[in-house]
C-alpha cells in the first residue's frame, strides 16, 4: 500500500513509462494477434489497459477517463496516445485531489473494503500483469518486445552474450 502521494507518483510514472514502451512497440497488424480463438487479442489487451484506468473514478477521483463500453480505438498509435492521455489525467487527479491521508480512506469494491493506497497498488500491478501477457503475444506476432525490468532475450543476443533459454 502507498502511504504518500509522492511515493505513488514516482512508481506510477516509472511503471507507466514501461507500459508506454510496450504500447509504442505495437503495430496495427499485431493488434489482431490472439491468445486463442476464445480469448482477447493483443489489441484488446492494449485497449483494456487504457480503459481500466477509468476504474479509479469509482474511488472518487475526477478525470476524463474512457466511457464504459467505448469502442476500442483501431490503430496502435491511437491506443498508445490515449493511454498517455489517461495516464497523465489519472496522475494529475491523484496529485491534486488527494492528500496523503486519502490513501488510508476505504471504499467498498466488490463487497470488500479497500484502502485507496491499496487500490493504487493494485492498479500498478494490473498493468504489470497485462504487460507480461502482451510481451508473449508480441513475440507471437513477430514483434520484438521492449526491455521492461531487464534485458530481453534479443537484447542479450545483441550484446553478444548467451541468453538463458
């Protein structure tokens, strides 16, 4: 759980930049890469990252999110730009509408009491979860995933090193 807005802002900015790297590496063609015939595509996962930030309005934050049920944007560039927009709006809302004490306030989410600081942590972990899914689909679509928490297999090869398989 976060106990200060400043701590959240530092981590959110770092994690959002990693998500932006993944989204910026997508191509329009790659958006159609499926997990399988019954599951989301890479494009739907990318759009989910954009729309899920709007969840934070249920905590009382006011910012322009994506309306529930909004049609997914069609190009990789549009999705990445909308992510950057909503990311900045969410961060600005947290910084200007909450104080450190707000992080201990609770709200009922799906029948459970969650502190706002826990919801912020969840939001960051949610992004990391879907970035991981997306990097696998990116490889399946023939794209090179960006480095996130360390070198990718391809980065090790580029450095002339033997990557761990």
